[in-house]
């Protein structure tokens, strides 16, 4: 009776059915557990995307989303250069990374710490689809009222810098879209700094001093589409009796090594000889172009 084939077959079928039920129940339990966790996981902020890959050679990603370079063996407090980049597309960061790398190498060689911060995509023209993948600053009248929120978002990065480099003098260098933004921060007193350099940009109207007047250096280029805007900014700063210098070079829209050296030399001059502003060596007085607007897109104008 124990070896009855019918009973054996029935027993195997029952065992298989029990195993199937157990598997289904286990699967259902796992699915419920996964679904109960999913909403929590969905609300956990992921690591800041692209921060590490955005930092050029010689800079280190820090808390708060910035890229920091410091001189080797330097003792705090260090003078800090805050760099505001030009516009670039998320798919083509190579040119901006090269600017960042060259600036970091030259700044640290002179004893400066360098903090490079990144804008958000479309910040210069949120309603224009073609800017949706371009990193740029609130660099025009349309979005100028958002500047304060951007500065507030730097608090963690600035705290990280102070832990590493101390709390020394602060300087701002902005190029192109970042140049418009740097000028905006200076004129409206949004970010306190000891001096500003605006390169390849122009004014964000109105240019009306709302706070102190730290020294400003304007750097432009003869064949840059932003040259006329830089001349206009020069005129408006003169009208405001703002201490500043304006120097131009040959060539087009770029942040060249000459521009970088001129900016760093200006910061050093302000630190060592306050009130004694001088035009950078090898530059010349700018002249208005009265031509097209090559480079305007890079500067943040659609």
C-alpha cells in the first residue's frame, strides 16, 4: 500500500502545490516590502550629479557642490578667488574645464585658494528651451532678482572652504555669463568681496551702486561681441564714481592666460596697495566695436 503509484503521484502533486503556494506568499511579502520602501527611497536626495566630473585637474570636489584648489603647504588664512564660469552645455564641458584648470594652476602658484562654483541649467533664460541644458547664471535683467538665492546656496561650499583655507580676503572673477553675474553681485551689494573682475561681459541694468564700492577691473577684447557692453559698463561705473580700471587685449571671446594673470595681478595690487589702481601691463584702452554681437550667446543673451 505504501508503494501504491497513485498515492505516490498524489503526494508529489500535493508537495508541489505546497511549494508553489509558499513561493507565491514569499514573493508577495517581498513585493509589499519593496513597495513600502520605494516612496522613502524616492525622496532621498541623490549625490550632487556631475560635481566630481566637473572639477578640472588640480581641483577637488567639496561639500556644497564647489571645486576647490589650494596652494601646497600654505597656511590659513588664504586669500580666496571665487570663480564664476562662462556658459557651457552639459554635453560639452571641455572648454570650461580647461579655463578652470588654467585658472586654478595660476592662482595657487601665487598663493590664492580658488573656489569654482557651478550655475544651474537654464538659469540665465528659464523660459527659452535652447538654454535648458546650458549652465549659466542669472545674468540679465529678466532673472536678476534670483541672484540672492544663488548666493545663499553657496553657504555650505563657503563653510567648507573656510574649514580648509580659513577666512582671508575674498575676490570674485566672472567670465562671460559669470562676468555679468559678478558685476550684478558687486553693483547690488549681494556678495561682499574685496574686489571684482568682470571679463567678457557687460552691465545688468540698472547700474546703480546699492552698497559699498569695492574696486572693479573690466577685461575685454577688441574682437569680442561683448566689447560694446563692456565700454558701456565702464561709462556707467564712471558715472557712479566707482573705483575701477578697464583694459583690453587683441582677440575674441575667451578667458586667456593674459586675462587670468591680469585678474590675479589686480587682486594682489588691491591687497598690497589699496586705493592704487593700475591698468594691467600689456593691455590697452578699449574701444567700442559698433558691429555685430559675436559672443553674445555665450554672454547669456538669446
